[in-house]
C-alpha cells in the first residue's frame, strides 16, 4: 500500500517535525507501507530552487499516485497546504486516514476520513500506529 503523509509544515519546528515524521514513516513502513513524505525532500526542493507553489504542485501530483492519504493533526494551528491536500484526496476518492490529537476538532478532516486514529500524545500515537491496520 502506498501511503502519502500530510502534515502541517509552516510554523513548525522542522527538527522536531523530522523526528516525528521519521518515527511515523518507520512504523508505517514496518507495517508494509510504501511511504511518501515531502519533508524528506526538502534538500531536493532547495537544490532545484522550487517555489512553495512548485512544491505544492509536486506534492499534489504525488498524492494522486498513492492509495492512502494519512493526515497528521497534532496542534490547533491550521494549514493551507493540508486543506489543499484534503480537497485533492476527496476529489480523487482516496482512502483518508486521520491521526488527530484528542482535544482537537477539525470537522472537515473528520467528515472526510475513512478511519480516525485519536491519540493523547505522540508516544500514544506511535503505539497506536504499531498496531494499526488500515481498511483498504
């Protein structure tokens, strides 16, 4: 199964985000997933001089190539990029898995999700993902 990981980028601590997304990627790959996460292409985007619009376009094209779109919502801060990815995922009838911290709402993501993983903190999310089986 090909999994596209969507997450909030702007305003995040990139070093902390790399740790979190590496852990999520490793867990999903250990469960049999082939994972795409654009954060790990930052150096490539910089070396090619990609604008934020070009990065969005590249990622939206990659989204279309994946079976599952995994949305990570761990803070109340909104993300324009994630909203674009959600719209594209819905438009292309993609399987949507939402991992969302328990105290957060984001109703548009909840409505679109085929599966929801509710977590209390990142260690809890990692534990839940280690046992997670997506319904394809």
